[in-house]
């Protein structure tokens, strides 16, 4: 399975109506675990990683399950 870079995932998600956000936290807290989240641009709802707790691999797996990325 090919792995995508952050930039590639960001581009593919944007084309599908989602945004990939990276945490800017300098310290890990209970509400911000320092990784990524995916947001639906239309509804501004967090879809994956509500506490910035999704890794790029998890985002990619989710995108594949939603058929945003080819398998």
C-alpha cells in the first residue's frame, strides 16, 4: 500500500471537500494530542481526530475507506 505525504493528502482531501489540519500545540494536552484532524469544509465538522489525535496513516486509511484515495 503506497503511503501519501502530508501535502498529497491535503490536496486529495481538499478536492473532496475536506481540510487536513495539523496541530500547532507546543505541548501535548488532553484536548490537543499534537497530530492531525480532518474537517468537513461545508459543515465545519471534525470528521477524524477530534483532539488532533489522528496520524497521517489513520487519515489515509479513513480516506481510502471513503474512496477519496484509490486502493
